[in-house]
């Protein structure tokens, strides 16, 4: 189990590296080719207590901060697991923060322990096909009927819904035309994913086949009143408590993926002999890799600052968005350069770097696009007028 001695960053990193060493590159290559949730990895993480790293100790968690969770998630990705490994456990780290902050004691006792010990998996059912990042205009509705809500609507890009038992669900409980602000009138639920009335349709995608992405078709899902988190109509503001941690963790995972690509490229450059000498002796190979290291180190420091501010309860929206933006771009450039360093072999699956490049796109696109991350900084930091 995770011990007090692992509350320091070096201890966390070393423990995760030892655990991840049990899952070789061939494990992740097989899951990338064939799909299927990495259950063995998930179980190993759960068995050692890592799923609850940022959850309260009273419910079986470790009570550490997003800073420690970021170290953990970077180490997972950097091990070679990339986003195939990180995404398998991602929601456990931040997803139920609204329950921790706004849930009542009975809800915390009911929901947190099963997720922390790995008995229940959850998915994050917020994004919709017609709304995207314009969350205020979601169309999924929850209509009150007696002591339950009846939910109907669609969700898209819902990770791990093929294996999830629960879903954190955002739905509109008051029509948008009847509220003062567009973000009012939405409610947050944590409830069973009842497959009798929820069709889960997997999306064939570019990478990370190990962790499914899905479209959900919800047709008359009955949600008990006791599954409502906090007050009806406050769902959007509750959801905001997860947004910055999610950006920070995605950034940390991107940094880890970038380092995995970079160090694999550097090793290849040291070993690959052409014209009687290692290709890494050439500055044309050295300098781009060195630049990748500089960018990844800068991204790592951005992640650390954003996580530290978050854990102090200080405003960190700008820092979280900056970390997410820069880490994603740095990871993409490192993965691209890793392929170029390998030459033709970089295009072969057995060298793994082409998988890293495909997975690097995830951090660029989710949970917020690079353009909207830059818009946030332009408006909130630089005081420029809103552009959309």
C-alpha cells in the first residue's frame, strides 16, 4: 500500500516507476493494437493504494494534493505507458472532487471507498456533440418525477464508458430560457450507468485504443434523488472544482509522454551507428533533442507551479491553462522529433514512438483546445476583450 514515506515527490516517483516496470512496452503495444482496458495495470495501481492519492483519508484515500498526483501521473506516462496507462486511472484522481467538496456524508461514504479501492470504475459524462466546450448549451435534460430524475440526451468523447459502473453526469434541470445566467440550471449527478437505457457506442479513433472513447445515448435513465450532488441547478459551478486539476494532470501526463519519447530517441541516437559513428554525435540530431528537453523541463515547472497554487487554494486558472497548453505542445514536438531521430524505424510500431506521437494529440485536444487555453490567458491575464 502507499505509505507515508511516499508522500515526498521522489518517493512517489520511485514507487510508481517500480510498479510500472512490471508492465513492459510490449504490454502497451498489445493494448494499442488490440484494444481492451488495461485491467492488470489498473488493479496493480489500485492494490497499492494509488487510486486515492488525492482523496480524503477518511474514505480510504491518502489525502495528498494535486502536486503529488501530478508527479504520479507524469511517472506513469513517462514509464512508456503514455496516455494508455494514464487515461485508465485519470478520472480517479480528480473526477470525484465535486463529491468531496459538495457531497453529503452519506454520499461520500457510499461513493468514494469503492472507487478508491478499484471496485468501481467511473466515467465523466459532460461533453455533448452539439455543445462541445460550450457547456452552458448542453441538451441532456433531467426531469424531476417524484423521488427521482428522468434523464435523456447524448454525450460524446466519454472515456472508459465500456467498463464503467458509474458516471459523473451533468444535465440541465431548468431550461436555459428560464435561468438568469446560461450556466445556471444545470445539475451534477453521480449515478449508475444503467446499460438497459444507456447505449454506449465506442468511437474508433487515432490512438489510445487501450482506453475506449464513446458516445452515450441516454433514453429515460432514472436517477434517484440521492444521487444529486449538492443543490439542484448548481452543477456547473460544482464542476469548475475539477477543471483546473484536470488541466494540471493532463499537462503532467503530457510531460511524461514527452520525456518517454525524448529518452527513447536519445538512446537510439547513442546506439545507432551510421558511417562508422553514432548518429547522436551529429549536432543535427543533438540540438533538436536538447531543445525538446528544455521545453519539457519548462513545461514541468509550469505544472509544478499550477499544482502548488491549486493545493494552496489560490487562483490558478491561468497557470493551469498555461501548463496544459505548453506541455501538450512540448510533448507533441518531442514525439515528432523522436520519430525523425529514428528515421524509417520511427514509423514502425515496434519502436513505440509512433504511438507516442498519436497519443500526444490527446493532450493538445483535451480537455480544452489550445485556442481556448490561449483565449483564457488573453482575457484573464492580459485584459483583452473576449473574442467569442
